[in-house]
C-alpha cells in the first residue's frame, strides 16, 4: 500500500496597468511506503515533484505572457521611491552582485529580459530595483525554464 502526498505550487506575476495573472499546479502522488523509512529518499522525491511543479508553472506563465511592444527602458517609470502600484517604499537599491546575477541568469536561461522587467516591474531597469525586488527577480529567473525547454 502506498502513501499519498499532495504537492502544490502557485505563482502570481504583476502586469502593466495594475493587472496580474497567475498559475498554479497541484499534484497528488502515490509513493511507495518504503520511501517513508528513508528520510533522504523521501525528501529527494518530494523536492523532485516540487521542482516539476515550479517548472510547469513557470512555463505556463511564460507561455501566457503577451509579447511586449515597448522598449526595455520607458520614460514613464515610477520614481525610485514609488512602485508602479503607487505604494511608497524606502528600501535599499539592488546590489551590484544582484544586478550581475540577474543579467547572467537571464542570459543563461534565454529569458526575454526586457519583457520580464516590463511585465513584473512596469518597465523599470534592473538598476532601479530594490534589494528585495532584485532578490525576488533572481528567484523567478532561477525557476524559469531555459530557452530550449517546452518548445
């Protein structure tokens, strides 16, 4: 008799004009009961299912994204202290290491960097991001499929 686990992953991304879209995936998987006896094996199997769910959601959000017709830099960007939804924040700017990591990961993954910035951050440049926003973008880029996947 197997053990049933449920694994789920959801992600919501901002869109221009205060919009957003999201995707979620929930898997119900039956594992061999012996998996519970080996905690490393169990953890490895669960992590694999989460990774598959993250990849599927990232691909779905990438597939759903409409191509951006605007250049990467826009003149109507919010100020450094105001996010595109109008909320004020006084956070530290992204670090040089974060900016380098964002460019490197995006290039390695084959991500349309301008579209990603436009969709997620209203067209601001990577240098305009806060340290928290840059961290979230790095996580999003790491979970995105490489350009050769899914096509």
